[in-house]
């Protein structure tokens, strides 16, 4: 992700407008989308690998860690607040 090369202007035919980055946090993953002012998508990226049936690796790890450690949801929410992690 750090080595991703994205152009500063849109390469769609006849567009050439500036590209901006849109961020969205869903569950434990971060989605990045590079979009121009006219709505053309230059690149999309997700912070976690996608497993079978549209399940992200981080969500599976958080659920299994909570269950196997004997913890509960309230403790995991408090832990994520200490680390400034988004947690739904």
C-alpha cells in the first residue's frame, strides 16, 4: 500500500481532473479509493486480505481472539479505544 503509485490527474478519456483519496472504515478494515472530481475510480485498495465468501482476515482474527482468550465484547471495545482503533 505504501508503494502504490497513483497519478495526480484522471486518465479517463477527456477528463484530466484532479484525483482525491476517499477513506472508509468497515469493521476492522480500511478501504481507500482514489476518485476524480467526475467520479472516475483510478484505484481501490483494502487494508486486509479477503478470505472465502467475502470475509476479511482481520474480522476473523478479532472474533477468534475474543472467543479463544475468554474475553468479551466490552473488553475488546475498551482495548480498541486505548489504541484508537475503529471497532464496530
